C-alpha cells in the first residue's frame, strides 16, 4: 500500500504519486511502519489537533522510524490546513458497493459526490441484496472501484468491510470460510489465527484497511432472530483474540 495516496491492490499509486515505498501483501517481513496507511496517521493527527496534543508527528515518527519523519510532517501540515468541516467529515462513513458497472453509473456518482460534499473520511464496502442473494463484485472489480474512490477523494479514505467469513462476505470468487460459531465449536486457535491472517492479506490486497470482524456476540438467547451466528459463549475469550 502506498503511504501517500492510500492505494492498494492492482494499482499501487494514485496518478501523480511518485512515492517509491509501498506495502506488498507478499512481503510478510515488512515493518509496522510499512503497513500503517496515511489515513491512520491522518486520523490520529486530526483527533490530536482537536485536543491540542503537542508534537504528535514527532512522537509518531519516533515510534515507527525516523525514515518516515518527512512524510509524517507533511501529513501534520495537511491537518493544520483542514477546515472544521474537513475534520468532521473525516469521522463520517458511508456505504459503497463493489459492483458498479462503470464510474458513470448514477449510484457511483452519488457516492463520489457525497465524499466531495461532506469531506467523508471512510467508506464501508457493502453487498446489495437482490432477492435472497448478496450481489458482490469480483476481487479485480472491487480493487478498481476502491482505487477510483481514492482517486476521487481529496483525502485518503479509510476503507472498511464486514469480513466475518473472510473476504467472501463482500467479494465474489474467493474462498468462503465458516461462520464464527463454527470456529468457536472447533476451538482450534491455530486455525483461527490462520483464518485471520488470510483475511487480512486478502483484504489489504484489494484496498480494505479495516475489518468489521470477528463477531464477538455472546449467543445467550437461542431464540433471538437477529443472531449473527456468533462465536460460542465459552470460546469468545480464545477465538476472538486469535482472529485479531
């Protein structure tokens, strides 16, 4: 992932971005500094500026490495130029989908215009319900859409998605994992850790930064019609930390 423009997956950089450093999901030895995207730093600095916290950029640079100092300083400078509307918008999130047929599609234009108008800082990748089925985009199409959204946004977007069953929760043509309750029933921490690792790698590869997972609900009422098949009660403390 490029730290400057937020790009991931099929196209590593926004047009015009000449930063050489990016994170490849194939490089498992990368330091934490290489995988923390610009939206995270921006969010920290926006919140810090609201509370007038001193020297946030300097502390962040010291923690993640001096070689990132110039980039962190440039982000800190960007934050000082944000209006109040910008800062409020950075904590807003709207729903987007991975199956827009093209970027002139009316539904896509609505999303693009909302991001621009309200200075939206985050999007949630959803899936449309058509009849009993969820309509999802392919990995390549989702990556194209998320990269186009990054291109259309003045500031890098934080991309989130419900990934309780891995990438298949929101993307077609990828491995489908069991519901969290199955992992709880198996009570196999090693398998859960591997599931979390695969989910993170696949999500990063197409531009997702934030997984709404695992489901840690305690299924104390079996008659609850809104149950999302969560982890079993006696396994929450083992399975959820392993997934994370």
